[in-house]
């Protein structure tokens, strides 16, 4: 083997090591706690993110719905958790996300004093919630106050088990938030179905997603603009604006992972991740 061939082999080996290292780093970036168990019921070390590192939209934390927070329990999937207490308040990463972190504010009855608490959910390998933590631990006592007796109402809202998934590529031009004519046609059909529900329609939650290309901040902004565009069109078609919400989650929760490839091939492979999900809550 001559010197040039040796250098080429060394470069190839280093490149392979770099790719493996990058893959491992990305897979782990969704967890800050150490050694999260496969069953999600424990961690070698529970680590908390700094409160000041929340995403801009969650700056200062949120005031949770206590009734929903009391419904948190083992076995809920990520969508059910988000329906109860929202999506995590930190940039949790892309792959291998096994924990969600929150900053919650609680106001003492009859007082303007606010208690700030951190809340953590650990998931198992099947992305089901299994264990829950508070910082400080005394925050758990804030949920022990007796909840007010429920007022009988009928019937209860029922959320769709699965969302209507719309391809962002069918709704928008690539890297754009302006609805295409074909996309408007798909939304016309959806608007008719929603109007047919009449007063039984309780809420329409629109969630926009992008692929992993581009920065996190850019992708969140693009996905938010796309979700808002879909909301605006549905409202223009007669869906009550106070029943429609729009949220952009950027590259979170990808439905397909793709290996690195030529730019055009990678864009095509990542197409399923560029989507808009529409969750409808009605009454049975």
C-alpha cells in the first residue's frame, strides 16, 4: 500500500466514525436525564433543564389546567399527554425523545403569589408515559386539593382517535406558507365536513410540521405560518374562529427517518414529515 492509498483509507475510516458519532449524538439529544430505563419507570439520574432555557413561546412557564394535570397517569401516549397539558416547554430534540419537560405556575388561592414548579414525564420505548417527577417535590402537593364537584353536562366532547393528515407538499409550494390551488381544494372538502357537524363541533386543532432541513427556529416559524394559513382558510369557509387553534411544531415527531443522501433525494424521502395534522373534537 502506498502513502496515498493509506491516507485515503484513513479518511474513509474517520468519516465512518464521524457518521456513527453524529447518529449517536442525535439519538441521545432528546434526553437530558441519564440512563432512562427502557420501561420508562426510572432513570440513573434525573436531570432538570434550566428554567430560562424554555422555548420562546413558553417563556415564563404556563398556568396548567389542574383538572387535566390530575388526569396524568401511566400508559398515556404522547398525543394524549399533549391534549392534557400541552407539548413540552423545551426543545426536546428529534430522535430518541424519552422525556418531556415543563415549567408550570400555580397561584395560591386568594393571593397573587405564584409558585413555579418543573414537571417531567419519562416515556418507555413505545413512547408511553411511565413515570412523573416534580421539582421541587413539594409541588406534587398542589394537586392534592379537592377538585370542585363537576357540573353535569351532556354529552361529553370526544376527540378523534387519529388526525386527518394533509401533505404539506400538496398544500404549499416547497418552503412556502402560501396555499396552492390544489391545497385549497382539499381544505374545501374538509370545511364542508366540519360545517356539517354544526353545533356538535367543539374544536379543530391544526398542527404544522416540517422536515429536519433548516434551523429549528426557521422550521418552527414555517410550520406555524402553515398552520395559521390552514386555520385562516377554514375560518373563511365558515368554521367558527373561536373553535380553531393553530400550532407549529417544526421538525418535532418525524414519522419517517431518512439517511443522508443527495439533496433532492433527501427532500423526497423526508416528504411524509412535511405535513399538517387536523385533530377534531366533537360530540357523539
